[in-house]
């Protein structure tokens, strides 16, 4: 067997957003590189027979960012977004399968954000920003372009494209609200429309409203408020008329588990259909009858049908299953899934299973030796049942221990480690398994164990979730897996917060890696892209009056004077989610207190590191850092 290299990690391509044709015969998926070498990510559309008998073939030969494939109702036309004419500005394209002809059907100067082919084959609903005016262009040329916050804020608006004429019209509906999502009622009925008061991610997702829009008459109706961070609109028929469903956070706190909400359109009665469940809905999908729901279920995934009387489990799948697409009659589904030792690929089959793999997008990983991965089940200090994963060093078994152990906390915190292939550009288990055991904990606050499990960290980050992680480390030490004198900790985003928190609470870690981590919750609430959502985690904001504030007690910066562990700080220069200032703050504090550390900034990068050389740097630097401090 050959060994794993950093180039193999970052140079692969992964399937995304599979789309089954309504007749179930063809499937389209996006093939995307895992890293970027230029200014744009060149993705490709591929077609494959759903029966798996024919090899995948490219749908176009363009060099472009191609995305969001969607089929016409008759399965004869494939629509998609592409920026081939003007890189960075996507337009709707149409591929007619009968003659292979493909071309753009829009030329909207600001680009198309999203679209929806309608039941009328001549109409496509569009979401697009307003086109720039000549005055806008003049201001940009003259650099007379001061931004007044709250004035002329960009908003996506609903527009209609007539494919016969190419004309795009903009109905004057929903005032000045930002349109987020559309879904037409089956059979050619009205559109369900989700809007927000703003496109600002701090404010907009807390102001959702649902509407109806008739694309024929232009009539509208207001259906009332939608929950925070609402999305995934679907329709289904019921005995009492049509129902509109969506996913949203369980109220009232912004750190919460997601739930399936069911709105009876005629009576306006709204119900939470997943209240009290010990699992978390992640996807909601429309069929001709009852919708399908994908659930994060501990380390694994459950697929269920939302019947009028409750949920009916259809199948359970090891690890992660996502990006589900289905035929209207729900006899065939396609998903992205893999195994502990194989990356995700497109799988097809009935909802009850089994599913068969019809793509193989990373054959270069065949024959690579990976560390043995196994699930962990253990209890927190207060008796709460927890889970996680352990990955052993390549070629080793438990009896070969104890090993140096690196704990990697996941982001979110509303996320999880599923029992899936753990190899990514960021510090991940299989990359570090070249000499280390790796612990991947799922502490409270995460996904897969119901709403209360997620809610429990609101205003209490770094408390029970941290002792949950310690309980797992202590178990691995007691079992002889982990060497207590060679412990490391790492994480990105919220996981970076936990790594930074850890070194301010204990000296037992010999090295830490903090990637785009939260250092000061008050500062993040004030400057981060999702401010009020972060305030729900930190427990307060700086404008809550004269301190001390509760967020100070859960911020790593407050404990910087206690840090003795060497820290590697990594951050993207253009990160708007967790701004660079968070790491700058920690760097200055560590420098002030004389703590050994290294601070690396990646130009042009946001919250995720995308450029190939930067991803390689993260991988080499992460392994080198732990080798320096743990290999003795």
C-alpha cells in the first residue's frame, strides 16, 4: 500500500448537489476540485445513468463555475448556473438533451443568485440582485462610492424569465424585502416565497416571513413569520388542504436544534413536527405525497417519511448521508455517502435501501493505508450519554498503545462528527494518523442528539461541552490508548474556540492548534457575520451595559495569562464569519505573556481556506507543529 500525501488530500475532486431527473433515468451532479489554484473554482457538470450501467460523462465542455443543476418536469431539459461568459457572474443556462444544445437563457448584469424552473415550461423564476444603474457605474468609476449602511442595501428580488422571449420582469411584490427561497406548489400552483428584512446575516435570518405568489395573476398573500434561519421549503397535500414545510431553529434561542415546521396553509396552524425527538433534522425533501426527512442520528443518519400521524423510519445508514434528491414518486433517491475509509460518492436506490454507488470520483485514494476508525460511547461527568470517534495511528491497534493523542474539536457548535471518512484540508484524523491517535468528540451543543442537547451550551460555551471532551480524553488515557504526557488539541471555528479555551484551563496539553477560532465572544457578537447568533452562545454583548459581562467569563482571551501551552494560530485574512481580529487579539495576548506561539495569516482567504498552496501549508504546518511538541 502507498502512503498518504498532502497533495492527495487537496488535489482531489468531490461530487456535489446530485439532481435526479423526474423520470429517474438520468442524474446530474457537480464535480468540484477540493482546492483552487486561480481566482475562480472551475467546476463541472456530469451526467450518469441512474441505473449505473453507463459511465459518467460531462454535460458541457466549458471552463466555468457550474452549479445548481435542476431538471424540467418532463426530464428533457437540464438547467444550471454557469459563469462561462463572465467569470464570477452566473447566468441560467439550459441544456436540451434531445439535441445536446446548451446555452445561456439570461444575461442579467448582476448575475443570478438562484432560480426555479416552473410547471409552465416557458417560465423560470429567478432570484437576482438589482442591475447596476448608470449612476452606480459612474460612482464606481469616479470612486464616489461611500457606503451608507442601511441605504440601497443589496437585496435579491423575485423575477420571472419568459423563455420564449428572453424577457425578465420584476413583479412589484414583498416591498423591499430580501427574497431567500422559492418553491412552487406541485401541479403548477402558487410559489411559496421566503423573505427576510435584510441580506445581512446578523439580522436577516431572524426576520423571515412566508408568502404566496401566483406567477400568472401576480397575486400575493402573507403567511406570517418563519422561524430563525428558515429554509428548505416544501409542499405536501393533506386532508385539510395544502401544507408548507420548512426547517428552522427551535425557538426562542438562536443556539438551538433545527426542527421541521408544518404550516397548514388554509388554517394558518403551525406545528413543530419533530419536537422532543433525540435526533436532528438536516434535510427536508418534497415528493408527490409525504415529504422525506434526513436526520443526524448520533454518529449515523436516519431517513424517514413525515406521515400525517408522525414519522416513519425508512432506512438507517452508517455515517453521513446528505444532499438527497428524489423522484417525485419517491421510489428512487440519490445521495452523497461514503464509508469510514472511502470518500463520499453518489449512491442511488430506493428510500428503504440498499443504495449502490454509481460514481468513483477519487480512485487515487484506492490502496492508501488509513488508520483504524472506531466509534466511542461514553458518559459525561454528569452521566449524560456521549459519542465520538477514535482513529488509531496507521498500522496500529489498541494493544500497541499508549499513543500521543490529538483531540480535534468540531466547529459549529451545531455540527457533529459522523462515522464517515475523516480526511480534509484542515487538521483531520486521517492526516494526523501518521503517528498519532486522534479523538473526535461530540460534546453537548452539537447535532444528532435533539434540541435540548444543542440548546444546553447557549450562554455556557466552554462549560459542560469542555468537560464532555475531558471525559473522553480521560477514558482514552485510562484504557491505555492515550499517553497522558503527549496530548495535543486542535480545532477550527468553534473547535478553535475550544482549543483556545483548553489551554487557558489546563496545562495538560503539550501543543494546540487554533484555526479561525473564537477568542472573544463579545467582540465576535459585535463584528462577526452572525453577531446575534454568536451572542446566544457567549451569553451577552458589549452593549448590555457596564460589565463584567457573562461573555467575558467564557472567552479564551480572559484566561490568556494562564496559557503555557505552545499555540499555532492560523487564520484567513478575509474571514467575515470569525474575523481575523480574533486571532490578532490572542496573538498579542500570547506575545504579552511570553507564550511560545506561531501566527500565520492566509491572504485572500475567508473562513475556509480554499487556495491550493494555502491548504498544503495548513496540512504541513499542522503536522509539523505536533511533531515538534509531541514526538519525543
